[in-house]
C-alpha cells in the first residue's frame, strides 16, 4: 500500500468505528450555547454502543502517561508554554519559575479556559513544590495588575481582547491583594513577566529543553498521571478520555 492508500484505509476504519459508537458531549462542551433548562432529546441509538474506552479520534495515550506524553498528545503544540519557559530560563530564573511557566496554561491547552490558573494549579499540585502551584494559581489574578518594580504593565493585548473598560472581578482583586504581600509573590509575578512576551509564531522550542527541570521538580507518578489516586488524578483522566459516557 502507498502512504496515501494507508491514510485512506485508516480514515475508513475510523469512520466505521465512529458509526458503531454514540459519543455524547459533556455539558461543558456545549454550555453557553443552549438553554440548560431545556431538556435534550437524543436521537435513537440504533444498537450502537456508548463510548467507554479511548476516543478513536484522539491520539492514544500510553498506559502510564508522563507529563511529556500529555504535552505531546493533549497540549500540543504548546508553543506558548514552551516559549514562556524558555524566556524564563534565559532570564536566569530558577527551576521553580521555569517550571511554573512551562505549566501555567495547561488548563487552556488541554482542559478548561475560564479560571484556568486555578485549574492548572489544581492539576499539578500533587506533583510539584507548593510554591510552583501557588505561582500558577495566582498568575490568574496578577496578570491583570501592573508591578512597576519589575516593569510589568497591564498587557496591551488585554485592552484589545477585553476592551478598555474591562475590570477584573472582585474575587480577582481580592486574590491580587492577598498575593502581593505573600512570601511567594515574586515567583508568581515572574511567571507573569515571562508570560507576557511569549507569543512568537516564528520561535520553535523543543520540549526536551526542559527534561532536566521537569526531572528535578515534577514528581512523575510511577503508575502514570491519571492512575496514581492523587487528588487530581481524575482530572488527568478526563483530559485523556474527555468523551467517555461515564
Ligand atoms: Fe494564563
Ligand atoms: Fe500564558
């Protein structure tokens, strides 16, 4: 078979498999697009089975997934994260800031966008130093507030994205107030400093640049992320299998 024939055969097998399956989207996929008070009527199943295994449309995760497996198969291309981490490393930041930069937006890359700093912190909390997850959690709030001592200004991009009148909500203001006098403030602040200038489509950064930092500072569970019964294991499983029926 030629490469083209192989690709066509694979596509055919996938569409046949999909024909035999019912894949139901969780509310979070459609929330906001429909009135949640109106019941959803489902089309007849016609003898098809509900998906309870790997989603055939997604790249299959290994049995014992590592953080890098998630980067390659669920968060890719993750340029923003890699560029932020490299920027931090180049500026001479320590491991904690570099790791925080590498992980800070994984919720956006693979899970949920709203309140992403809190979700990302929760995802990594069992596996990193408390200071790292703290920095990730509070970047959610700190990025809205300037700090001249380190040359951090309110991002011009936010004015463009959210309009000149946008004001962070009171819970974000309170989080900023709390964080600014905390002993780990600068770790989170340096995350936002390296976050800001990290969007460059021409810069390619390889994950392997961070093998050592991750090896030293991320407690990779031997059972694999998702299977170690940590307080966030289920969240890693959801990223692995986002469309399972139950
Ligand atoms: Fe972020
Ligand atoms: Fe970011």
